C-alpha cells in the first residue's frame, strides 16, 4: 500500500518529533478522539516519543466501546428469538452483555451471522422472506450513511422483514460533554478524520471558540498523528484555538453532501447513553418517523430492558480519559481479551485492547 509506506517513514517521523520537541515549553494534555488513532499511537510508541509532559488522553472514539450495556442486552434478546437472523460486524460478537455475548447466543442455536456490510443483511432478508433479519447498526458518523442507505433501500424495495437495531452516536456533543466535565484535563483535540470525511469540519469552529481549545483533524498513520500533534502543540504554545485540517487527502470542509443528505432523510437526532459515561443530550441518531417501521427495538418490544455496569470494570473512566487502561485494577488480571469485563478490552479500537496488545502489560507487573 502506497500510503502505508509514505506515512510511516521513520526519517520524516523524526523530523516531526524534532519540531514538536523544539516548540514545546510546558506540559500539555490533548485527546485523540478516535480509537483507531489510539491503537496507532500505542502500537508505534508515539506517546513515549513525545516531550516530557505532553500527554495523550485516550478519548471515547471507539464505537463498540461506547455502545451501552442495555443495547447489547437488547441485541442478545432479539438474537435469541426463534425465526430471527441477527447480523452484525464481527467486532460486536464478543462484547459482553450482562450475562453473555452474541457468540454464546450462537452456541445455543441462535442464528447469528457476521456480515461485511449492512447491505449483506438486506440481501439475507430478501433471500429469507419468512424470517426476520436484524442488523446491529452501531458507530459514529462514519458508519451511519451505509446503515441509513440500507434502511432507505429496504423501504424502497418493500422488504418488510428487515430492521435495524440502532446505536449511533455523534462526536461533537461528546467533545462538549468532555469539556464541561468538572474533571476535564483536555486542552486540545485530535479530531477523527474518517468522521470528518463524512460530516466535514463545520461543527468544530463553534466548539473550538466556546471552549478555547485547538481542534486538529487528523488521520491514522504515524505521520498523520505526528503532524496533528505538531500543529496542536504549536497552537497551544501560541495561545490559539482554531480548527485545522491536517488530513486534506480525505477530508473536505464541506464533508460528503450525498452522505449527509441520506443521514438527514433517514435519521433524526436524539439523546443517547454512552457506555461508562452516561446520557449525552443530542448525541445520537434514531430512525425518523418515516422509517420507524424498520426500528428493531420497537419491532421486538425490547425498549424496557435496563442494566447496570459491572463494578469491577472501569471502562467508563478510561473512555473519559480519567485513567489509562493499565490504571484499572482489573486490567490484565480479571479483565483480559479472553475474559473481558468490558468492550474496551474486546474492540479492535478499544484502549484497553491496545494496551494489552502492545507491551503495556509490564506496567501492570510493575505496580
């Protein structure tokens, strides 16, 4: 892959790091919003190469991790029903609910299938008209357009045995909630490039001005992240708080108009609960009234399921950037990828999974 070589060049990385060290005069704390960025930072040791006092705070940008426990339990209840084909991306199958996960449902006879696109689930519904097919639609603004288009097509084609279990969340309200927390230490943000490739950058200037924080849109390769950090530190040192696009090869200020139009047609903004964080007003999407017939939560009457988080799992504090994963008492002990207490240890974008996979277990042993 061309970009994997170009954006991982060690000589260019060293130049960026030299510039970051040269301009840094005091400690700074910045949050990378996206879990994919967290994994790149930990895998490449970027956080350990930064100047002393420049801290990367890992944010809540892992869609699997912030999916509420009660939504997982709703998915499990639907998947266990006779006559249901429950479709999901693979990273949701091992996310623990209150008592079990989707793999456990599959092991006792539930028809749980891994698909690579929501359109695959729609095709399954077309092929099985006598069964109910449900797709587990989670994620940020990145995955929402494909899910919206699938519901749009289901209605247009008259496929009535398809529905969507929706748990979509939005980044800008989460940034506002983080900044308004009394425990907030965040002084700047690296915004998620893939979210901005859909939604553009139009929502961020007001946030940067209101909270007086730099927001730099950043990609996911090592040089992308280092360039984002370099721009962020320069803003902080200069006392500026602006929105910068450090990912222009994928992000335009206006975003993707076609995707945004589809989202506006199929979804409407709603309050959403984030796992480990709580309810953030106006931070999610639900199906609009025109497409309410395709809402799996209503179709299967699971709206009254409510749950409580495990007392051992500190993933909420990890997602808010209050602690690092290795500072959780259960990390690497009661909670491992094989026996996870929370989604942050299971998801391919989870901070706990990154720390467990990329050498941070020695921090646990040293405690």
